C-alpha cells in the first residue's frame, strides 16, 4: 500500500497496512507491553513504509496531556543559559516531551507574565523558568496552577528549584588562588543584577574575609571578552596591584588574559587567572584556563525529572536541589610571584 495521495497518513491507514486494529497500532506507538513481538514488528514496518507520524493533538485527547513543556528563558546568548536550555530539551525528548521555548528580551515581570500566558495557550503540561535574576517576587505573582520549576533560583522562593551552588564556585576558586600564595586578587564579575554573578562575588568576599585579606575594588563586566579586557585594563591603569584575576566567566577571563599580555605581564608567572563555566575552548587557551566546572547536563536532566514528578503528582511538596561545582586546574594559575 502506497502513502495515500493528497492527505496525511492516519492511524487507520497503518492499521489496514499491517492488518491489525487501530487500537493495536496505538498500543505499539505507546510501547504497551501487551503486543506480540511479531505484531509489533509488522506495525512498525507499516509505520516506516507509510512515514506515519502520530498526531500529538490526537494523543493528547486520549491521555489528557499535551506532551508539551513551556520554558521561559533569559540570557540564552550566553554560554551557561544556552547550555541549560539545550540540556533540558534533550532530556525532554528522552521522556517523550517537546519544549516550547519563550526567550525574554529583558528579565522583567511584564515580559515573564506575557510569556507564561502565551505558553499556557498551547496547553503545556508544565513550565520551566530559567531565572538568572532574583525571581522571588515574580514567582508570587505568576498565578499559574500549572506545575512549574525554577532553574538557578535561590531556595527561598515558593517552588521547586534546581541550581548549581554559585557561592561555592566563588569560594573554591578564591581558595585555590590563596593556596597558591595570592593575597591581592582582582575580581572581574558579571552584571550585578544576575544572581549567579552576585553569589560568586559573595563567595570571593567570604574567603578573603576568612583569611584576613582585603578585597580589591569590584570591576563589573557584561560576560563578554571585551568587558574582561576593559576591566583588567582599567584596573592596571588605575594602579591597582594584584597577582591574580578571578573572572566571572571564561569569556571575560580570555579578555583579561589579553589585557595582561598587552601590558607585558605573563600568565601565570606574573598574574594568575581563573574563569568560570569550563566552556569547550578553555582547554585550548594559551595557556589552558583554570576554571570552575558546572554540570549543565545534570542540571537539565534533574530539572526535567522534577517537573515530571510535579506533573504526575501535583500535590508533592516543593524540593530544592543544589549541585556542587568543581575546580579544574590548568595552566593559567600558579604560585604568586613572591613564592615562585
């Protein structure tokens, strides 16, 4: 039997092609166990031959689920948020779901409300909010009865959250530099309105205070290499003395290294540099970059699993999951000059 001309293939076409009922075809599509192997093989062959694609809409009428998840995200032009979105999407496909993504031009209440409203019009089964800013007040005003989960939100919000411990990332990076003998550490942070940036900065301050060290003035970038370059160049021109740079992400670390080289300073002999994120390029910087690793794959998988738990069991209590980052030591960090 050829593909029916002029119309889409239906489940009934597959049933006729394979000589079974449409209910049997439905059981095969949904991986039901009560189908004989020979029958399953015949139905799958018919599906392949006819190029049949099950209708999500038709399936949702039976299951009362759309198999769609709405995701609201901001900052997806940056490495971290883009990796989170990709890993959530991969994990969703494994579980038979599709993601409808709404990106924000600004992390503002009005835009978030509009985005969640649009997604609900598609009949999504749940929502994922990638919240790089403080989302406590926004979450209280969402007003959605849909299950939702927040990524990168702090644990004081009213909802299930999955995040990486950004404060701990700032702690382990600063402790590493102090263990190398550095006492004057310049911090080039990301934008202060990003919660990740603020938590990393707090970790830096916490370790300095615990070791009786004075924090240098904070230089704030915008996550780009150019801003890292400008911040370090500005610190050098201001006459600040430092033997290490802790950058808020790997791109700013790259810019910092360029500024140091342009000033005639060697990395790590004169100034050590540590980044954040472990982007794929960092192992190929010259020298390779010491950085804080975040497991975005784990973040995506756990976020999706928790949302599915809330979809299946709406009355479940909120839970907060915080994963620990790891430090990868490479060639950009070493002993402070006076200990070399």
